[in-house]
C-alpha cells in the first residue's frame, strides 16, 4: 500500500513537471462589416505566429507552454470594441494584438491599461493612441504624422500637384490622417482648394463630389477606408471628376479594384502603408507571403505580417522575462528589440516604433504595385 501511494505521488509530480502552461494571445479586429477583410488578415497573421510557436515548441523561461489564439470581433465599431476589450480583460488573456482601426483601438486601450494587459496594434496609426500615456500601449507601424507628411511631400514634389481636395470620413483614423496630410501639404506650399467630409458607412457622394469638382483639383485625398474610397472613385468617374486619388493604408489593398467597380485606372490611386521592408528584408517578407498563401489560399492584404511579428515579439519578451504574466514581462516588452519579417522592431518611450518605414504604392492591372520604401 505504501509503495502504491509513493508511486502515485511520483506520477503526480511528474505530471505537474510536464504540465504545459497555456498562454492566451487575444486578438480583436473587425471580423464582420465593411472592413472585415483587413480584420481577418490581421487575425490570420496572429494565427500563423501561434502555430509557428507551437510547432517549434517555444518555451518561456525554459518551460513548455501551449500558445492559444483568443479571437474577438469588434465589427469596426468603437462601442463593440470596448465590449470585446472588456471580455478579454475579464478572461485575463496574457496579451492583446489589436484593434484594427484607430477609432476602435483608442477607446479599448484604456480597458487594457486598467487591467494591466499589454496591447500591440499592428495597424493603428492615430498619434492619439500612444499619446495617452498608457504604458501598456504599443504599435509596430508608423503613425499618421509620419504617414501624412510623407504623402504630402510625395504629392507635391513627385506628382507635382497644385490643387488638392481633401475628404475624410470623420473617424479618428480618417480625420487624423487627412489633417496630417494637409499639414504636410502646406509645408510644401500646395493649396487645399476644397475640404469635405462624409462618414464611414456612406455610399452616395454626389453632393460632396459635385462641390469638389467645381474646385478643379488635380488630386483628391481621402482619409478613410477602401469600403468608402472604392465607391467614391466610381462616382468620381461618373461625375467626370478626372483627378487622381491618394490615401493611407486604409485604401491600400487590391480590394480597391473590386470596390471601385473596376473603374480604377492604372496609376490613378497612390497610397501609403504604415510599414514596409527595404531591399535587405525582401527575402523574409516574400517567404511570409508565400507561406500565407499556402496556409490560407489567398494573398496578404496589409496587416498580417505586422500582427505576425507583434505576436512573436510578445513571445520573445515573455521568454526574456521568464513569465507570461503581464506585470512581469511588460517592462521587458518596452525594451525588447526584435528582428521580424517586417524589419527591426524597437519602441520609443511612448510605445511607438522607432524609425518606422512607410511604403508608397500605386495600382496596375488592379493590383497594388510598390513605388518606394521611405522614412
């Protein structure tokens, strides 16, 4: 009897020694609604990272762990975003990747901060996100100040535009980007001849485009997402407004061709992605894109490589701290430097990426085509 008890105790101890800790990575973005194609792209990147961590038996402080993706849908709506954030906070996830847009990320960030849960956004570009002073908030892409100024400089110096109309969708992302672009444009001495706004659910732009047409712009800048920009481009053609369009990463995917009803001409649209890989990193990002296509049967939209890197960065910080507990690894996350498929990642004292790259694109044959990577 004594031997049996000892044997059971030994087996129990061995089981505890081999027990795997579960590390839950929360992800939130729009899984439904007009910008769901970006949200699913982001979640796909996190899933690929989680699968890679499990496949290689990634440990934390030498201990076996099981990595799990916990996904939530915020529908691109700020109220739904805070509800999703509270759900993840209550579930005590170890970290969060998300949200997708500035309008959802900013209100959700306070919930994560209050819960002490680190949050990395792979796509949010509004400067306000990291200006709140939350030590839990990070991003792995450049912000709208950088993005807007690069676009303003490119419009003036390379495209040679003289008259620009600016339209935004009144969201935190769209309005913020439009304002920063206008600031960048003014620095180049170019006139903004018309300012209009719509909303992120709009489908009819006849009134504002008629006013814009009267101002005779050679470029229309749109601050917002491609779910609005595509139909707007189609209606520009219908109204005989033969101007080029420019925008940020919200319009910078191949979905623009479909959403414009096939009316987008080669070279008509110029956009910028907050992020980018210079020549030395092309092999790594090309491999990621090929792996993504093999895994999902579709091409990367925009966000997946950044959400992938954000997840692996979290894993590196946890391993360095020897713990997945937010309070223990958060200080190290702020100092961690990581070389990912999108390049080198390190944060400044606000949680913004240092020396964030920006990639300029146009479209040819309905497909996004790189122009240049700049900083």
